[in-house]
């Protein structure tokens, strides 16, 4: 009895047999003098003791079986709990697939693979149009033996371009078998099922990268689980046992189905996020300038790096705007939040900046108007329901409109850069001797707050200086802006032959893994207009001075070697100077600027009245001057300064015959 309670079943049985044998030998062979009654009692006691031991063994066996079942059930619940916590920790499709294999191996299976359709990896809906073949790709593989997939892609279907895979995939694609056949996987009634040794062997033969040999004579068992979410199949997960003796049973099938259901929901969430991220990135890239204008004032290089997919696309932007008088505007901005809403807001603000730049506002005035634009955008979105518009997210809630911006204007004639900041990081300046510093321009408040004015700051830039404008994603490392600025200063201090080389040097020094915010970087290398390419004259406020102004312009064009442009230039100078004499009261200044591809004529006066282009009637005595200027020039406009205005016109060195005929 004691043996039955303390020993194993086999040991208890042996002890019982030995007990009976001992009694028989002892009392039957060596003590013949015992009476028959005594022998019956002894034999009966021995048999009862053995029977009782067997009963105890049976009870113990049942208890151990029950404990074993409870242990297995507990292990399955633990595995399911771990899967619910671990699978779907990120919004990355491939990472989610790898998490499924990490959870299941080795606790549940010896080999696990996850195959997803190409469209799922791209973020698209897995269901394709009829007649279009789809392709399953191996995105996750894990084995208890450590064997991994070999390199060398194998196509599954036609018409799909190869995708770049991570190290867990190595380009391996699923091969056609009954267990992972797309037709079966996409069937409306597709369910998980247990595969016997023959079916597993067929699957392994079609997937040579998956090594699962038999061990110790054990048969191989598998479970194929279609990953379905919202009524659509995303792919297939395969669970294989080949190292352990116990094959998969019905309870294991239920557990695999539950793990597959959780994984499918997480994969679908990641797919939908990937789709939104791609849409945001596409929108952002379409709103950024595809090709920067060629300007004589600066040599420009730009970089835009979107954040990791888990962070979402932000609202960073940059721009280079050609202004009048050979000047150029450099712009960098950052909209609050991430996602489609931030990208759309960025596009609206960039368009607003270009519109305001066209009327040649000073940097501080431009930011003031842009601040009003942001306030209006906020008032427009405050009443929207995020659930109805789809614009509200945790990172970019509807109504949360805000931005920072840096707007700088560089004049190559004076080599002066005028800038204003709206809560944006200060630009970095690298002088020709290699010294890097940050421009101490007033920071200003972010756009959208209103109330306080912005301040302009002027800095003289020697020819060959580098001006670096960037968003805070470049220097924000663990919220340590000072450390980021110090690293940026060191990177900019390294010699570089061009603006593009500066961008590469900066990004190489500043970037690390896990980029959590977008980065916009604009580097401009300044050029200066030679004094010989700028001619300035003061013209008296007298109608007779118009002829003298034409003579001055004609002589200067001869010096520059542009005699063919003399006729057109004289007409433009005559009309602009005459207009200034008629409508202004005070000194008039005429300036000609020669650029490699353009000739610029400017007439400045102290009047703030802007001229307007109109079509004169047949009997009108005036109103034709600007009409002629508009036809003879590539573009023209007016910019206002602190004292008066400047009317400017940009001419091609050799005007087209059509322009001359139209003006005539």
C-alpha cells in the first residue's frame, strides 16, 4: 500500500509480485508445518495487498492523467495569453508574422512558417480582380533546430514583381501544395486542418528550405491555418511537429486556430496602417517640389526622409522660390502631427507660402500672414467630427492645426540674408573658413497662436557660405536638442565640395536606427553677383530724363555684350521710368542686373501705389505701358519696401519675334 502511494506504477506492480512470491516461498516452501487454514489466510492477505496496491496504482494513474491534462491545458492557456500580448506589438506586417513564429516555437510546434500575399505586404486589399494571379511570400520562418530558409526566390504565381524581403524571408516564397494552396486558402469556407505525415512530407518536399526530418521514429504532424480577417484570407500559417512524439490533436487545432485568428487581426491592422502610411507618403511626396528651380543666387541640395512606418509620415516640407531682383527664398516648415491630415495641411501651407512670396512680402510680414492662414485652418476644422471625417487620429486630431516655419530671403547683390522664424530651429551657417554656427535669429512663436509679431533678422553671408535649414527631426535625439545641435555643428564643420556633399555628410553623422520623425534638410551655398553685373542710376523726376535713361541702358548692354537686347530693354525702361515719373514724387532709381539666363530691369520710387495691367481702349491716351511690358518680358511684378515700391521686369537676353510682334 505504501508502495502504491509512493512509487510509480511499474515499481508498485513489481513490489506486489515480489511480495506474493516471497509469501509463497516463505510460507509454502520453508514452513510446511502450517495448517491449511493459515496458508489460506496468508495467501488471501497477500492477494488482497497486491489488489489494493493495484487499485491505488489505478487511482494514481488516473490522477496523473488528470494532472497531465490540466498541465497541458494550462500550457495552452499560457501560450494563448503570451500570443495575445506578444503578437501585434507593432504595426509592421513582417514583424507581426515573425512574432507568431516566436510564440509558437518551441512551445507549440517545432517548425512554423507564415506566408502572406504580396498585396498584403504592400498594404493593399488581399482580394484581387479575377484573372490576376496572386503570390504568397514567405515572410517568417522559425525552427527549433535553428535551420532557416535558404536564399533563392521561388515564384508563387505570375504577374507580381519581387519585393525586397527582410532576413527572415531571404526571398523564399511558398510553393504549391495542398496545405498552402491559394485556391483552398481563399475559399470562403477555408478552415484550419490537421495534416498527417504524408501531407507534411509533401509540403516539405515543395518547401526544401524547411528542414523537418523524422526523429526517433516519430511521425510528423502539421496544422495549416488560413489567416483570415474581415472575411478575407491574408495568408497561411503552417505549424509542424517532427521532434516530439505526440502529434497534433483536436485541442491543438483549436489552439492553432485561435493563434491564427489573433495573428490575422494584427496582420490586417498592420496592413491597413501600411496602406495609410503609403498614402500619406505618396501625398507628401506629391506636394514636395520634384525639381528645384535653377537660380543664380545659390547652389541648393535637399533631402527628405520620412519617419519609420510605426511613427507615420509627418508634415515636413522645404521649398526654393525664385524672387525678383535675382533673389531667392529658402523655406523649411513642419506641421504638427503625422498622417494624411498633416500631409494635407503641409500642402496647403506650402501653397500659401508660395502665394505670399509671389507678392514679395518681407519674411516677418509673410509669417504674419501665414499665421493667419493657420488660425483660419484651425477654425475650419474645430467643428469637424473626427469619426466622420476620418481626419482625427491620436497623433493628428481634427482641429489640432499648428506648424513651425523658417523663411529666409537671400540677395546675391548685397549678400544679405533676411530671415524670420516661427518657432522653428535656428538655421546653421558655415562660413568659407569652415566655422559653423547657428544664426541667432529671434525664435518667434509657432504658427497658429496669433497675437505676437514676428521679427526679421539680417545676416551678411560671404560668398561660398553654406546655410543649412532643417526640421527638428534632424536634431531631436531622445529630446536632447542641444546634443543634436552640437553633433550637427561638428558635421557641418567638415570640409565639403558642394551642397549635396554637405547633405550626405550631415545625414551620415546624424541618422541612427529608429527614426521617429520626418527629416527635411535644405543646404544652400551662396553665390554673389559681381559688381560688374549690376548697374544702378538715379534718374531725376523729370519727363526729359526718360531719354537719358534709355541711353544709359543702351550703353550698359553694349558693355555686357548684349546689343541684340537693346531695343526691347529700351522699351521696358522707357515705360517703367515714365510710369514712375507720372505717379511718384521724388527720386527714381533704375537698376539693371545681368544673370546668366536673364536680364532684370528694376525701377524704384517712393510711391506705394501699385500699377495694374489693363487693356486700353482704342481712344484711351494711357494704359498701354504695362501691356507692352507684359508682352516683352518673361515675367514682371511689384514689390513693396519700407520706402516706396519697385517695379521689376525679367527679360530674356534675346526676345522672341512673337513677343515683339505682340507688343507692336
